[in-house]
């Protein structure tokens, strides 16, 4: 399992000036020398100002639309409306396991599982997994949600089902793998980069003022001490031991059997079926059929994709502009703040 250690949040350059999305107003025409055409000039100025407002709103809407992924919304299509007929819900877990609000995160997966649990027409769920793992804690939470799901749940492994993604998969009722799937990779990794040699060559000297001797151990400004290295190794060992226990319970194996397989490497689908990490060679259709049978149906039910709802960019913009503000500039500034916060959270 590749554990990502976040030491100090990414710093991104702050935008210069506010608001960000207001187009400059055109210069106002000087008063005419002869009053006969003044009303024409007035109409032209009003029309130009209206155009500026429209362009500004369209620009904001466009920016909000392109930022939906950063705001935590996800989904490759609309959720299939319920027609009352029994079906299998398919949830796609594709990408790094982390906290990004998508189906690869605890919040996203839980939302989708709750959606499946609340729909009477969804009789079972297939997790279509294509992930090499990610954050240990996110994988732990997601595995817990899969374990506690009260309808049949089957895994269909795509090209990769490894590390934290496999921890999640191990809690399903049945695991399919393709012949060439890279599956398993039970283990934990932690990285601390030592940049002190590079800093020395560049003539850079960093002083850390800390409340404890090891508070800056993960900053990369100096080598780890032996005590710090042992401390981090103990953390990794604890997380790895929990990983092994979770897999052992989910796969009805002994901890010794799983420990023997926990070398941090992936297996082919062939090997995973033989060593017990997967149940059968098969594909999405096979997983849907198995889920149907686990739900009590003799035939393969049709399946529908379960996706996170995607809020329209215009609604997001109007929600922001509809907040209690003393001016339009403050409303646009609020929108700019939200978009900047979303960028920094990536």
C-alpha cells in the first residue's frame, strides 16, 4: 500500500487583485457637443454596460463549469432513472484512493453505496475496480463501508487492483479478476526525502525552529536519525499488520496465509485465484451475473451505473451570487474565493 504522507500543504500563488472575473468597463463617451443626439449616445452606453455584465456572467459560469471536478463533484453521466425492474448497480473505482470527493474516496463511495441501499430496484452492487491504491486511511474507511454493506457486493477487477484498492476489494462477497490483472500488492510504503545534500550544493541553509526535536523529521531538510527511522518503521509495521488482518478476515484466510503473500508485489489474475486473493477469472458481465445470483435471481439482471450527481455550473454561480452581500463585487469575490480554495485543495 503506498501511503502518501502530507507534510505541509501545497502552496499555490495567490491571485493578484479582486474580483477575478469582472471584465473592464468600456470608457464612457464624452457628452456630445450638440444635444440633439444625446439620447442615442445614452442608449449605446447602457447597451455596452449590459453586454459587459452578460460577458462577465458567462465567463464566471464557464470557470465554474471547468472547476466542478475541483469542487468535489464527479460523474461520467446521469444516474439511470428507476423503472422499478430489478437490476445491479455498478460503481466505478478508478484512480488513486484519496480524499477528493469522488468514488475513489470514503465520502464518495459511501454516498454511492447509500444510493444503492436506498433504491429498491438495485438488488446488488458490482465494484468495477481499476486502481493502484493510495492513502492508507482512505482505503481503511472504504473497506469498512464495503464490509458493512447489506446487499450482495461483487468486485470486477480491471487492469489494476492493488494495495488500498485491494484492501477495499477484499471485503466484497466475491472477487473476479482478469487473467492479466495486477492484483494484490499487500503492504505499506512511506517516503521521506532528504534534500540536505542538494541544499548544501546550492548554498542554501535552512534552520527549523520546532517545539520538539523530531518535529521537522519529515520536512526533508536533514537526514533522519536512527530513532526517527525506527519510529517511522514502527508506524509502517502497525498499518501493515492491520492491512493483513483486514484482508484475512475479508477473504476467510488466516493471517499467516496472508502474511506469506504480503510482499508488496502484485500477482497476476492466475496466481491470485490460486493463492486465494481472488475467487475466479472473469469480467464485468461475469461479476454482474454473480451479483444477480447472490441476490436470489437465476438470470443475469441488467445493470446500471451509479454515479455521483453533478451540479450545474450555473446553479453553483447563482447560489454564490444569491448569498447575502452588500455589492456585486463581494458576490464575485466570494465565487473567486471558492474557486481558489478548490484549486489549493487538489
